[in-house]
């Protein structure tokens, strides 16, 4: 474990917590893409499937973190699609998730480190995570604005994989560890946030709201 | 060194 990966995981936890708090406190999921949250839930379940297969006692933080990610993302989907369904902005959350899932699944079958079920699921989860935020960014571009709390959520969510890139540089240099598939997908994922990062740093930090087109 | 395909990150 290194400082970049530690802060990356903390940033990821923060993002999940910020979104849960926003929906729970405001009792509304306006401005939140339910599709992105569904895709994240699929990512966690397919990536941490080992938790369900050979359940090992919760002997380390990693197992606990995996369970937190899975349960928090499923609970977020429950809040969006059931509890606060009336506030779900289905009209603007209109990006076709199939256009993200099918290519990720196809690519996972073509480019992977080992052609076995667990590895293909892990690879699918990595590819899907890289594009899972697109419905959320699409929704913001359709509504033309983002609530400040949602901007903080997006900043934490984007920072997590950006920090993981630093972690991969660190591990390459000190541990000669390379996980090419995760690195390439992580770079693509972070690039997708660049536009938002620019708006966040030039606007939200100064107390303004993000309004599109900028 | 991790054996092939083992991923030790979240």
C-alpha cells in the first residue's frame, strides 16, 4: 500500500458517502444519473465476485472495503430507483447504457490477461468502470448545470482513479509491478473527467455553480 | 511478484 492508493481509496469512499448524503439529506436524486450508479454497482459485483464464491472471513480491510463498495452502491441504486424514484430525472438520464456495457463485455473477451471466467469478469469490470461516468456527464450536459454537492461528488470520484495512476507509477518504479489493462482503462477514465476538472477548479472552488455550456 | 492475473487492488 502507498500513499497514492490510500488517498485514492479514501477519495472513492468520500465520493460514495457524498452522493449518499446528498440523496438522503435532500431526499432527492435530481441531477444524479441512475444509470451511472447501476453501472458502478455492476462494476463492484463483477470485480469482487470472489467475495461470494469462496467467502473468507472478513480478516482484512480489503474485504471490508469491497463489501462497503458493493452494499453502498446497491443501496444508492435502491434510493434512486425505489425510495426517491419520484425525483429521478429519467428524461435527462437518457444515455443508452447498453452502448457502454456491450462493448466493455466484448472487449473483455478479446483483450484480457487470461481467458477464464473470473479474469474476464474482472476485465469487464475495469473496462466498464472507465466509461461508467458517461451517463452522469451526459445528464449534466443535458440539464446544463450541476448542483454544487454533485460537483464535489464528481471531483472525488474522478480524483480516485487519478490518484490510482500515481499509485501505478509508484508501483512500477518501486515494485516493478504493472497491470496494463487497469492502467490503460484508468487513464481513459481520468481523461473523461478533464473537462469537468477544469470547470470544477475554475468555478466551484470560487463558489460558483457549474453551468453548461461553460 | 503477483502471479499472472491476480489483482491486488480495489
